[in-house]
C-alpha cells in the first residue's frame, strides 16, 4: 500500500488563506504566508503561529510598527548605523553543512556605551532575521546561530536583549532555530545564558552548544564559508550589505513580515 504524499506548503496555501479570512489573504502576500507553512506544513499550526505573531506585534510595536521608526534602514539612521557595526551578519550564501542559513555574531562589536539601546539592538537582530527569512533555504532548513564571544565584556551585554529576542522568536515568528554554537563564551555570558535559558522550551535549549575551539565549528560549517578571522575565505562588508537592503527597500522588492500586521 502506497502512502499518500505529505502536503506541500504550496498545496496548503489555499486552505490557510481560507482559515485566516479574506482580510489577510487579500493583503498579505503568498510569499509571507508560505513562510508560516514552511515553518510547519499544517494549516492549524501555521494559522496559530500567524495569529500569535499578530498578537505579539500588537503588544510589541517598537520592532515593526512604530510609525516614527519603521523597521527600514532608509528611514532609521540608528538602525542603519547598528547594522553596519558587524554585531550580526547574514551573508546570503553562508550556509551550514545541513543547509541552514547562518547568522554569524561577534558580540564584542556591540558597544552598549555608544548610545544604542536594548530596543535598538533587538530591532537590528530582527531586521537581519526578517531579511534572512526571505531565503528559501532558511525557510526550509532553518537558521543556525554562530556566535563568537571572543573579547566580549560587560559593556557588550545586556540581559534585556536575549530576553526580548526570545519573547519575539519563541512562539511568534515563523522561524526555526536549527542549532546554535557559542564559541569562547566568557563566564559572565554563561551566567546570563543560564538564567535566560530557563525561558526556552527544552527542545530549543538542547540545540545550543558551547564550544571552545573553532575546529568544532568546522564540523558544522565548511571552513571556507567562514570569515577570514575564523580561518575561512569570506570577506564581508556590512556597509555594502546594508546599502543593498536599502536599495531593495526603495524599489519595493523586500518581502518583510511587516505586512502581516497591517491586515488585522
């Protein structure tokens, strides 16, 4: 007996639109609705996550929905500045051996003494994730976090940042954290993580790995994919990446989750 094939996100899309109603299906693009079905190919789960996302947006307007500070680099000079400081980068072709999109963080570049706020940093990270979620491989295989904690001090950390990011991502975003690797974490970060990890579902907590050698990263990301400082061949210019996103914002080619809230 042959089993019937599993439903595809594309095949489930009409049912998801019917479940969410005319207002959503008329104003939210198929590309954005498919992000929820790629996250879970189930109309029930995808619609629950979409509604949870909308509820989070209503409760947390500072990320996408502040009319004075839209999540656009062309309209928020502070967002543009922090994006260019190399705290988190997400080159389009940087993928793990499992096909996940890689977000590479170097938290020593996060200078909390230069005027940036917790909300500014959270907006920067979620902007980067929003752009990353446009990529088919990120939707299909999830995201790998690789954080190099070399040189991190108290000045680079604030417990409010991971708390806000966890509240946003867990249960509210159509995003799958496939794995996370933390390299050379100082004692102060490990203590902060111990507290924040209590807010994580156990399934997510098990995907975090603390490593002390770059060779352990080579086991999950091809060495050549990494930045030169990590032994790879990659040179990344954040200013160039931000300029490209600004051009896309101007010409309307960005597919942002921002539109999901406007429909409700």
